[in-house]
C-alpha cells in the first residue's frame, strides 16, 4: 500500500497550472490512500479524510493591524502573481480559493497556515504570508522576487515546492508544499543531536538536492537547520531561498548567509562559487551529529577567526567516518573540498543509506 509521502509526491507531480490534470490520473492516485473503512471514488472523498485543523481568523485580525498599502513603483515590483508569469502560468488564485486550516507558524514577515484548495483535486498546502511594506522597509523586495523566481522552477523531492503565488494590496501569498513533520530545527533542538544514522540519511538527501540545485546554476548560500523542513515520511525538504542566487557564471562576492555557516572566502570578502554550499554541508553534518556548529565562539570576531583558521575540534563521540567526511568538506581552499558526487559515495553516507538508494560509483 502506498504511503502518504509517496502519494503526496505523486500528486505534486501533477502541475497546478491552467490545464487540469486528467481526472483519471488524479482519481487513480487518490484511491491509493483513504481514511480507514472508506473507499473514496473521488478526490472530494479523499480530501475529507485529511484534517486541516481549525482556522483562528489570524489573517484577518493581523491584516487590520499590520502593514500598509504600497503604491507606485514598489507596488508594481511586488505585484507577484503566478497566473500571469512565465511560460507556464498557473490558474488564478486568491484567498477565496482555499479552505483555511490551522496555523503552522509565524515568520518574520507574516503567518503560515495549512489550507486546502476548494477546487478539485483539493490540494493540501502551506500558505505563507509576506507583508509588502515590511519587505520594502527591509529593502529586500528584489531579493524576495528572486527567491520566488528561483523556487517556482525547482522540482526535486528534497526541495520544498512552490506551486503558485498571488497578492492583494498589502500582502504576497506563497502556495508551498506542506511539510507534514515540520521544522528540522525544532526536531534537532528537541533531541539535542541526531544519531549518525539519521544524520547520514539527511546529508545524503541534502547532497542530492544540492547537486540538483547546482546543475540549475543555483547556489543556496544559507544552508542551516532553520531552513530545512521534514516531509510526511520524515524526508528532508530544503526551503527558504532568500539568499539563493542564479549565477550561470557561478562566481559571486556578496557577503550573505548565517554567521556560523559562512566559509572562509566569504569571511575574507573574496569571490565565491557553489563550493560555499560544500562548506555549509560540512557545518550542517557537524551540527547534526554534535548538536552545535563547529566554529561557535564569543562574538563575531572570534567566530570569524575560528573559521579563517578552520579551527575544527571533534568530541570523542563522533565516529572516524563522520569525522573524515566533515574534515574533507571543511577545507579552507574551496578547490580541496570534497565534491558532492564523492559525498554520495563516502563510506559514512553509504553505510546508512537504505539499500534501494545505493548510488552507483
């Protein structure tokens, strides 16, 4: 019997665009998973088996007190609508297109809610809100446009999908894949650190996602647990492309990202390329198995100093194999960092990979 995660991935492959997926294909997928003691013959029956929770009216309440209507060039720049963009526009969406469910969280620029589309085949999504005036106040409207443009074109099982987007006078709404098991950071904070088995499987998935990103000439530049989510089956989902860049030349000089994850070349103001993500993958591996970032120190200057000198210390609890992978990724010279294809075949990763996912050398 298909798992919920498998079904979700299959449904996600049916584009949310102006051309409805053939009903026979949708029905075929939906009948693979049903609530106990039911045999749904339509997507409506399937949708009714998913509890999206109780809506708290938060979007309306917040909109009364928060943000301002923007005008002029700023309004035009943030008039983001997937039904009018690109070669593959979606159908036209608005808040009235959804049944509202429970809140999933609060971001810096607005709330996130679990929703279900009213139109067949009733997709379950996460609806993220961004207040335009706050984006302008932070001078990140162009960054926001770039993030949306990048994420809407990505198709990978370990990258959070952006299905569509729309706006009103004050807000932008992003229709995101629902990550059923929530935020990676909360899971890590709860347990302190992950087992090496769990860590290796996450790194395996993360590496595959990065290989895909780099093949599209996209550098993420802000890898950290706070920007990762977990799908219904516990699979890693890379999200938050706020600092990502589409760089066909793959050479950049902007200082960005999170302090503990910055590589030496960024700290020193040098040009960087996609290998900044290799470094961040090494930091992430360390944080997963240890429970803290490797170069933490009192103050920015001290942290920068440890990064520059690659002052790497390992607790005795880490295996030799995990230590080897981390060391090979956290190299001062970007050219010496272990390529991602070799990460996939590193003994530590291969050791814990489910047999069906073994990568051919």
